C-alpha cells in the first residue's frame, strides 16, 4: 500500500509571498516511489505567484532528492561529457558579450553580433550565464543548488578560481571536490559562512524548488557583499506554453517545483527580502514547447519536429515569436543587495 501525503485544504491559503488571497486551479496526485503526494495548484490574485499546496515538509523533500535516479529527475545528475554539451565555446562567447557594457566600437559590435546569434540560433542566454561572465576573475561566486556542477567547472576552465557550490545531495558534489572546487553539502539555511562574503550568487532553476523562498533569499542577502548580485533563472507561469498546456506543462514537475513566478511576484519577493530587482527578461526555450506538446499527446507536432532540419528552422521562429508576444518559458532576473 502506498503512503499518502494527502492533506485536505481547509479554505484557500494566503499567498506565501504577498499575503493576498489565492484561488485553486486544479488538484492532482504525484507519485514518488511508494509515496503519493496530493496537492492543489494555487494562483495568487495579487502578485500572480502560483504554488503547490500543501508544500512538502523538509524531511520529505530531502527524501525525494536523496533517492533520485537519472530517470526521475535527470537535471540533478551528470555525465562527464555534459560540460562540453551545455557550455560550448560559442554559447559562452555569446553569453559574455550579450550583456557586456564595454565601451568602444569593437565592444558594441561584439554585443550586436551576440544578439544576432541569439536570434538566428533561437538559443537565448540567461542572466545566470551572461552576468557572471562580466565579473572579474577574482570575484567570489556561489552556485546555490549546483546539481551536476557543470557551470562551476566551465567557469573554472575560464580562469575563475574563487568558486563555491552548494546542494543538499547528489553525485555532482563529489565531482566538484575532485575538481578542487569548494562545496557545502546541506540545506542553505544551515550554511555557516561569514556574511558579506560573495560578489555574486547564482540560482539556476533553484528558486522554484525552495519551500520557503523568503527565508532562503533572506539568507542569500546576508551572504552577499553590499552591492552584490543575485541572478536567477526559473520557470514562469507567464509562459504561453503553460497557458495552453496547463497541468501538462513540461516545467510543472510537481513535488520538485513548488513555486512559479512572474515579474510581479519576483519584485514582491525582492521587496520582502531587501533585494532590488534591477532587470528581468523572458527566456523562450523551444524544447519546453516540444515536451509539453508530447505530454498533451500532440503526436503530429512531435513527429514533424523529429526531423532535425525542421527543428533547425522552428527553434528561431519560436524564439522570435515569443519575443514579439513578450512572453517566454523561463524568467531570468538580476537582483542587487540594498
């Protein structure tokens, strides 16, 4: 018999970010081995945050992550060749120059070339990749929820030496230790590290996993130096794909993903934690649309896109269309400690 984590909702809970009323969108059950987790997907009428209710307790979440396999949550794992696939030289070049503020004709030309490469390829670069590359090589950077460790290893190969990773579990931590990169294994709230230490903290698809975002971002703020930057990348319910796919949305990942943000909810979260949201942008990701179509049973679309040459043309068309519509699958943002 499966263990149930079902909990009846006695009235709609207030939004955990802004405190306004929330409303249910649907209820469902997700299974993790022998554990059945029943939840209601809620939307906030104020800041537009969407969230799972009830949020699993800390010990349950740790059980999920410590018993993962590559099949149940692949992004948490790695193979030794991932870093060359995820961070090829061209992508790193685009990321470095896309957000550069370097003066002069050459600097402006490189930036325009990087913007054009994004549009032509349909592979848009997040703040979590581009902004850290604007830091000096001696900048002290922390990767929260570092997972496979790919980004840290890629940054080390580019000459950044003051790097640190944090995660609650996973084989990526041992990989980083072998690469002589400092790691902290455990919950960020238990991270005993001096305040005002880091120039930049990165959260690549981590914010949506955190059961108490205000508490976590308050801890992150304390770790940042005055004027230090937090960069995040997270799924957004402003996504057109979410509006069309609903509970079949590929980025939903119930049980792992707990909160889903909009620019409004990110701004509110920053105000609650004294982190100023200075810029954000939507990030179209073609594969999110493809996987969501598969989840919805749209076999004709997935069969058509099985041809590489069609995917080659469809990716930039999708990205440019999302840009014109002012939407995207992910939301990438930069905060500054105030």
